[in-house]
């Protein structure tokens, strides 16, 4: 199933509707560029290349795909802002982002990585600002859909929770 892509600015009103109704991953290059005469990869094919989802069956990949929305965002776009409420989990399919806390660079993430899990799991404001450093292609999962993912796929839930704990510990150690 090939779904239309949305720009990040289009996501904001959708995100507001969702809110109302509702380990550091290894960087891998996800080949999503389409040449002449080639078909664009499906969301499921792209998700299968993300380490977090690599062991899922096609059926489960389709379920994850149905929970997410494909978003394109330009370089320089702020995806999350430190201290604000978090309402989405963001998978990076293409491009890179910087994770910033205050004025400092905490990490750089790329294809196959994800951000946004801490505020959703810990029910606290965003712990860092995430800014696209290149044009990015993202799969965004809203808060309700994220909860569904965690309950439907316990192994993924455990992996994401473990990552959140590690990232929080790293942030705490860098603060003091």
C-alpha cells in the first residue's frame, strides 16, 4: 500500500486532531530513492529495514504501517521542542536529525532511528529538541496509536522502554 506523503506543516493540524481524539538504534541506510521506472518502496518495506521492526512478520508490519503517517520535513524544521508536551513517536526513514538539550548537541540520529518515546512512556514533557539537519522522511505515530503498538507488540514495547531508560540515564549523566 503506497500512501501519500504529508509535509510537516500538514501534520500539525492532524496531530492536534489525534491529540483531541486520542537504545540508541543502529543507524542504517534505508534505500528509498526511486529511479526512473522503479516503484517506490512501500511503508512496510521501509519499516522492515528499521532495526526496531526487522523481526516482525509482514502482517505485523502492515499493522504498524496502519498506525503511522508518512511525513516529509525540510532541513531546519524543529520536530520536537524541549519542555513541550509530546504527542507522537517519530521514526526516521531518511535523513538526519540533531538532538539538542539547551544549547548543547546531545546526539545525531539517522535512518532507522527513532525519537519521541521518552515523553510518551514517561508522561512528561519533551526532554530535548529535535531538529532536521537534512530533508527527512518520517513515519509519525500518534500517542494513542503508540499505546496500541506497545500493547499489540510487547517485544517492541520492551525494546522501546529499554531505550527510553538508557536515554534518560544518559541525559541525567550529561546534566551533572
